[in-house]
């Protein structure tokens, strides 16, 4: 199957992207409810096998009093003042878990351990293969271990894929032609084409005074979900909220996968445009070329989403 036209990110290293915060200590059986800020209740046990109990504190009942010191005389037993710690490796890096998320899930899916220095994800090649997803390239992306045990870090790198690799982020800078995923659609950011960027002038008045088109004076999000799609969202303001239709946001988009207030776009004093995610189920995703993975984060290749935890 022929892959769609490749869209190349602008920079080799996405140092300005802050990945979404996920609690690295949460259980794999807990789904984070982003809208409420609380983990949902864990599902019922599914035929669990009895295993060695893991001690958590001292749950034993207190020892019966000793009568050795005489009738009715109780002897107090000394209480331990130290706490045993769980074993952790020191001569090798920790082993990350990569979960291929089930459709519609935030934490449940097929989990593999990353023990190789390089793990390749692809449709027909690599350690993790997704042959049923036509939007995944033959060799799509790789996770690379960099550094020794004490300084180890994990990098996610796109392998010049046709449809890009995306990470779920808290906020990021919108550079020219950068691709973002909002709800069910993909958009390309185009900065204003006018030389001077006003800050406090009404958009309609500005267009009448300058004689220029509105989409030349303000930044634009151009939908690229479909090859023939050419719809535009004009960001006429220095700070705008984006959300679902009927939400009262500055920019309303007819997309049921968006939250009422999904993201905020604002212009900084230095002229840069940033987008920041608001609490939502589906998150804000941005295309990357290479980025350092946090202890717990999500990324996407094709239509497959992953949860990385180390």
C-alpha cells in the first residue's frame, strides 16, 4: 500500500517540548481520568494466580505477652526502627516497559520490556511490528538507550517516516509548519505572513486598514487530515482557547474528540507562539524528530499509541 506524502519536521531535536505529566508510580490497572485529575477505580481481578505475597509494612498482630517474667507480667518486645528497601539494579540501567495501548485505553494493552540498546518500531521491520496499520512506515521510529546506568536516558527518534511520530505534550512551541494532533484531526501551523504583528488591534479593523487578508495577519492552523483538505482556523488574537463546538471557547471546532476547553494558544512577548494542553481524555500531540522520553509518557506511530514507563 502506498504511503501518504511525507511531511518532514523542521528541527532535529525538540528541546522546547514538555511531555505530558503522568504519575510514574501509578498501577498499570489504573486509568488516569484527566478531566477529574484522579485515577479511576481499578477493574476487578481477572482470575489472578496466587503468588508470593509482597510485604508492605508489618501487618502481623501483636505478639502475646510473655509470662516468663512472672504471673501477669507482660514483657514489651523491641520494635524495629529500620525499613527494608526494595532491590534496585546499580550496575545496569532500569528496564523500561512499553505498552502498546489497546484502542481507546490510556494504560491497558500489550506490554513488552525494552532490554536492547535500540528498539525499532515499524510495519514490516523492527522489534515491534504493526503490519495492520497502513500509516506506519516499514521502519517508523526507534527508542535508543543513551548513557551508562547512572546517567541513562531514553531517546525517541523518528526514522524519516511518511506520517510522522507524535508525543503527547503539556506545552510546546509552534514553529512554522509544525504538525499537531487535536482531537481526530491533524493541523499544520503557519505563522502570520505580515511583517508587523499587532497585539491589541481588532482583527476586522486591522484587515480594513492594511488591505491584507486576515489569514496573512494572524497565524493559521491548516487541516491536513485528508489529502484534499484545505480548511483553515485563523487564530485572530494574542491568546485563544480551543475547544468543542458549543463550549464557549475562543475557537470552537466541530469535533467530538475535543474537550470543552482543550488547549490554549498564545503569543509570547518575543513573538513566539506556544500551545498548552488543558485537561482532556485525548490530549495534545505534536510531531517530533528526536526527543528525550520522560519517566512516564505517551507517543504515537500511525494510529497506534504507546505508553512508556521506566
